[in-house]
């Protein structure tokens, strides 16, 4: 058999660790806000895109705010089933939280038709009625971010944090800017057009892994 060159010999169980070693090496001395490194690195690991080292904007204190919310059993609301599926629900449940997505709910579809809006926006209305701590992880629909902005400004919603990382071309950049304008709302925003449901999920998982590394589990 011909021996292939240029390939690293890495066991399957070691691939993720090796990936993070490469990410750390290539980041070099890139300045990162203290406490955000695990989140930035996981976004790069998920996407192979080092732009996230510059494009992710963290509001003051958001990392500890999200960690504390999850520690206290906050749930995570997403705007896609893909985003919800990507979250480590077992780890989230360890703290009493759950991953929720209302996009496929019949009442959400009906509300969207009646109000002439999108399901994503209508699903944020449903989330606003939840009687629990909520972290929003938005990776697809700018209309979800716009509705969150409106609800917060109206005083109808006070999220623990908003992870605003939708991907796309239409209204995406402006919708993210609206979240940055909510100075009293903790947020993580991927400036520009990049993002995605996978990025939203990996940021959530980064927080859950951070809690695990601290040895903090409910009970």
C-alpha cells in the first residue's frame, strides 16, 4: 500500500483536542477579551473561520451572566430546530434547563398568518410569555432579533442574554446592530453577515462546557 504523505496520525478520540491545539497556535497573540477565549475558539472550531476572533462582540459581563443563568436552570430558545438539535441537551438538563424551539408549533404558525409576520417573530412572542429565565440563541432569522428588540423596548421581555448570530444578506447586519443598541440586555453578537444555527449552538455548548470544567453541576 502506498504511504500517504502530509497527513497527521491522530486517533479519533484525539481529533478535537488536536483541532483546538491548532486553533490556539494559529490565533497566536490575537487579543481576546478575558473569559471569552473558550467561546471564540469553539466558534472557530465549528466553522474553521478565524474571523470570529474579531467579529464576536461581547457586552460587558455577558459571559458570567450567561453562566449564572444556566447554572440557575435557564432554558435556551432557538429560532431553528437545527440550532436546538445542536445544543448539548443532557448537559443543559443537568442544571434544570431545556432547549426550546417554537417554530413548528401550530399556534405560532397561526399567529404569524394573522399578524402578517414571520414564524420566527411569532415564536419570539411565545418565548416572551415563558415564566422562566431564558437565553436566546438566534442563528438564522433576523426577524427574530428584530422582534426581540421590539419586545425589550416595550418592556415585555427581559432576557438573560441574546446570542445574535444569524447568517445571511437581507437585514442581518441591521438586526444585529439593533441588539447591540439594547445596552441593558447582555448579548453576544457576530457582527457582519456571518453566523448560523451551528454557531448559535456551539456558543451555547461552550458555556455548558465551561460550567462542566468548573465542576458546577446542579446537586
